[in-house]
């Protein structure tokens, strides 16, 4: 079945650094990728939707300058948390849609981000 | 606007007992509905989906769900719980088809007692 690979799975870094998270669709072309944030013991909140070759669409309240999303190819989207602070610590999950097969989104395994 | 309500943030059952996780939705158009399972520190795995075909949907791991339009419900069931079913379960709705934005419920944590 379709696989979405998310990397890294866990990252710890100092406050003020920038962190890049990659989301790859391994066996299909993902025209659309979604980025979610999940706080402990809570549900997933959609941050943004990215379409290959165009700017991401951010949900209300999500700082686009803080969370930079790039979807340069049909198999790769990246989320960069710029100048990260402790309040950015969270679990980030990406998903990818395979429109060609009209299948539901496939989710990556998530990235645990901890900012010290 | 679409929304999902999962009744019960925590459900505990004994191994071998019936599992029932409740989900009610609100949607202005015929919805696509999904159940996902999440194990600790992992992403989401699709259990099953409703896409306007059969109202009783069978998924993986012995789970099934029934779409009831009159009750705006999409409850998840499994006849006999297994220890490996212990996880967080999320119900989600999409108005944009199977590829549309997903709106998730708050999740239900399922515990299975030996």
C-alpha cells in the first residue's frame, strides 16, 4: 500500500534554531500534502495544505512566517519551524493525498519536536 | 461548517468484550467519514471509510462502522476486543471527498483490560 515517510521522527534542539521536517510519498505522486499539529492528548489540528508547485494555504491562526511549507515536487513537502521556541514543541504529522487513485490521505508517523 | 463529536474521551473494555466508540458528525453536504487509529508516538492508520456506498463499512482488524444519516452517527464497533486494540481512535469528516481536508474529533482512548 501507499507509504508516507516522515523524517526525523524525533528532534530536540535549542530555542532559536530552525528545524526542518520532511514528508515524502514513497510510491505515489502526492499532489496535495497536509500538515497537522497535535498537542498532548488532543486531536490533530490542520496547520496548512500544500499543493505541488504553489504556495501553501494556511489555516487561520497559523503563522506562515513561522511555519514555512515547501512542496517543490510531487513526492516531497517540507515544514520548517523557524526560530523555534518552547511553545512550538509538539507532535507534527504530515499526510499526503493520491488523487490519481482517489484514495484517502496517507499519514506519516509524525515528528516529535522538543525545544529546550 | 462540518464538525465531529466523539462521545467519551476514554473507553475501557475487557478483552473479548464488545468495543463501541461513538462518533456524531455535522455536515452541510453528504459527508465522507473516516476512522483512524493512532498508537503512541505514531501517525494515523486508516481503519475504514464511508464514501456514500454501503452504509455498513468493514475495515481492518475486525472493525466496522455503520453510517446512520438519521442519527448523523458513524459509530465504530468490534465484536471482541483484543489487547492490541488499545490505542487512540479518531473519527474524521471531509466535505471535499476522500482527498479533502479532514476535520477530526477529539479522539477516544481505548483501554483493554486482560
